[in-house]
């Protein structure tokens, strides 16, 4: 089983991803497009066990492109406190991207993992931060785009080279 295909199939279950264009290692950056970017995994993580199985790690990043607005947060002052009056596009966008992190966390609790094949057993999946990173803002496009990223790590045991049971 190709792990990249398994990741794509898995992520297509996420409500924050399933209705958006999804690209792999290349993107036509537009509002609400998402991209999966593979990352090199350090070979030092490959920890062999006495039976020949190996502890491994698979890491990838999801890039999420969102249009941005040059509007301040509209607030209303009441009795020495302020409340948000109107929705703010930038705030709504980061909440939408946060939905991917929340979904990954829910899947970990449910132990719902990508299918890496019968020779691999996934130990855990997790986002490497509690909230998305804002990597850049491209003002040369119309509308301007913010690029958010979420790195995700999967720890698993590969039994394909096991010597004995």
C-alpha cells in the first residue's frame, strides 16, 4: 500500500477537506484549495526491534489557501467590554483551517487511522501544533491569499521484515 495514497484517501473523509480541491505536492493556489506536501523523515527514527519490526514515522503538511480581507474586527463597546459585531473573514478562515486539526485529534481518540496496509500498525496520528501556522500572504493575487499550514505526524510499526512471531 502506498502511504501517500493512503493519506489522500484518509484526508478525503475530513469535512474541512472533502469539498475543496486537493492537490499533492503541487498546487494552483486559489481560495480554499488545499495541498498535501510530503516531508523527508529522518532515518534515525527507524527503530528496529528484536523481531525485525521497525518503529517508523511518516510526516506530511497540509497547506490551506484562504482569501484574506483588509478589514478590522468590528466590535461594539458595552459597559466596559467589547463584543464582536460582524463576522470577520480572516477569523472565519482560521477557524475553518483549525477544523482540520480538530478532525485529526478526533480521529486519534477514535483510533481511526489511514490504511498503511496489513504489514503496518499505526500507533498514533497527531497535528504537530495546536493551531495552524500562517506561513505567508500573497498580495499579488486577486483576491490576496493567506497560506496556512498544518504538519501531521504518524508513528507506526512496520512488520514487513519481521523475522519471527
